[in-house]
């Protein structure tokens, strides 16, 4: 097919790679404009932009698709379909209607659960037992379009937002290629029941509340790992926790129960396995304790 690809972050790169490998013609890539990044705050293209440019694919980075001129430029590409993966801009109806077969989206949840901006993080933080990818034919509503294909992935006690992100990116790429290979692409309306919304992650919710049960604390930590990173403070130092496990133990919530970084929760305890101090790199618990010992009985600030 002749395709337009619309995406921005690393998650979307996997689908673009798969479409290229499958032999589709990528007429143009749309991505968010370059943003200042790094210590020098030089403008840096998005991961999708960088990959497309390396492949010799034309890239457009409009700040909006609302103007008639921009919509006419899109329609002039005469695409069979548009593939949209975490693009970051709303598609107006003239854009949705321009491709011959419509616009298809890779959404990282089992729709209609977790429509919206942060489905990967919210699924883990809410204690869901599974997640997945929905390939959806897009319409004007927020992630409301009919479903073409669904794939599931289990969420385990060791699943983090990063590991689930990577697994879903690969799954979404494979499923999108399968959908576009169909002679007649069919779609089923989403169920009316079970709709939830995955609001954007606010850094203000990243502080760990150890008065909650151990399972909930673990889900909070893993759902925000590695970014923005759930954190606590001890001895005036902020520490991110990137990986933990539920363990036995009782005590006042927020109290370290042993020298192996088990910390009491409202019920049960969690053992901290991978941590990151301010200004330092991430490290496992053993290495962390060498450089920043925390005594048995210490309490979070």
C-alpha cells in the first residue's frame, strides 16, 4: 500500500520499521516538530523523524492540521491509508477521511479500557492482570473507533512501564502489518461497557505513599518506571525506585525493616531492588547500599 505514517516517540518507531520491512510505500511521515533536548538544549528531531530521515523518507512536522492548506497537502499524498501511532496531534475529519481506506491507529490498551494518553502506566498502576494492543479504525472521538485486531500481554508482578512499553510496541507493529495485509479490513464496534480513561501522568503523583498496601505500592512504582520515576526521600535525599518486590514484613509505614531495603507499607512490605539517587545513575540495591547506606529502622522523610 501507499501509506502515510504519523507518529513521534520510540513506541511508534517499531511500527514504522515493520511497515517498511513489509514492503509498503511510505509516501510521507508526519511527526511532532523538533524540540530542545539535552544539556545544550539543541533542537532534536523525534525518534520517528530521525528514523524516517535515515531511511530517506520525507518528513513533515506541522504544529497543527487544522488549516485548509495543511489538510489539502495531506490529501494530495493520495494515500491508501494512514497509520497513526502516538502522534500527538488530533486529526480533523478532513484528514481522517482523506486516505482511501481511512486511518488506522495502534493503541496500547485493550479498548475500551484505558482510552487516552497514558494507557501503559495506568494499567500497571491500577493492578490490571493484562494489557495489550488494539488496532483501531480512527474516528473523531478519543480512541472510540471500531477495532480491527486485538492482542493481549500479561502483566506480572515484575512488569514495569518500560518492559510493557517495549512488548506492546513490538506487538502493535506485528498486528498493524497483519491488518494491512487483509484483503478486506473489517472492524468491530467497541463495547459500550468498560470504558476508562488514562489521564496523562502528573509528576505530582510520583511520590510514594507507603500507607497503602504493598501490592498497590509496587504497582505505583512499576507503573512509573523509569519515567517519571516513583520516589521517596530519606535523610533529605530524593530517591527514585525503579524496581521492587512485595515481601513479608510489618511495621510503621515508611520504616526500613532490615538492611536489605525492605520497607513497611500499610499492609505488608516491599523490597527495593533498583534505585536512583538524585544526580546518580540507576543501580541495583547492593551497589546502592554501598554508596548510600540506610539503617534498619530508618524512616522516610
